[in-house]
């Protein structure tokens, strides 16, 4: 049994669980803060619930990409740094950076997707229809958020991985 690999797996599991719960809490708090003003009957409106679920799924799916780059950073740095305290400090520093960027990008993707779709479908005001409880419109908006998230996730992961300080590799000619 490889203890180092098992430790990495447990670290990745714990990180995914903790960050997932924290990110979903923050995302739901932001949804409540910004959308409840527009939807006074939010807790009894199934269309609003569908939209919120899609936003949470989208944020969760996009944010699930922060775990692998954070663990990659830890693996790379654990071979280079001698101080465990400094390694843990740097790890959490990058984790917070990745989480901040990931959350900002997730919220931006959701906001832009809904705004752009609303702009392209000028004959229907999706937010007004969702406010009225139109489940069909909510399902279409939810599908758009989910699909856009599927398209964008790899780019978010690539962006985060580009921030990892990889060791210099000699250039062989």
C-alpha cells in the first residue's frame, strides 16, 4: 500500500467535501440575497426553485474543477518545499485563490448566460415568466445554464492550472 498516494486521496476527498459544502452555502446565500428581492413568492414558486437548482448545479459543476489543480499544486510543491508549515500555508493560499476565481467565473457565467439568452429572446421576458411561475420557461433557462456550464468547465480548469508554479524543465535541443 502506498501511504503517500492514500494520503493524497484522503486529502482530495476531504478537500472536495469541505469545499463543496462551503461553496454551495456561499452560492445559495448569494442567490437568496440577490434573487429574493426580484421574486417575492420565491419559496412557493416552483419555477424559481428550478432556476435556483440550475444555478446551484452550474456553480457546483464549475467549482468542482478547483480540486484537481489544488491537489496538483500540493503534489508539485510537496516535492520542492521542505517546511510542512509553509507547504500547508501555500496550499491554502492557492486553494483560496482558486476558489475565489472559480466562484467569480461561475457567477459570471450564470449571469452572462441568462442575460444573453434574455437578450436573444426579445419576445419573452424569462425572468418575468419565472416570477409568474412559468415552469416551462424555468426549465429552458435551467437547461441553458447547465449546458453552458458543461461547455465552460474545461476552460476554467485550464485557467486554474495555468496558475500553478510548475518546476522549470531544462530545454533539450
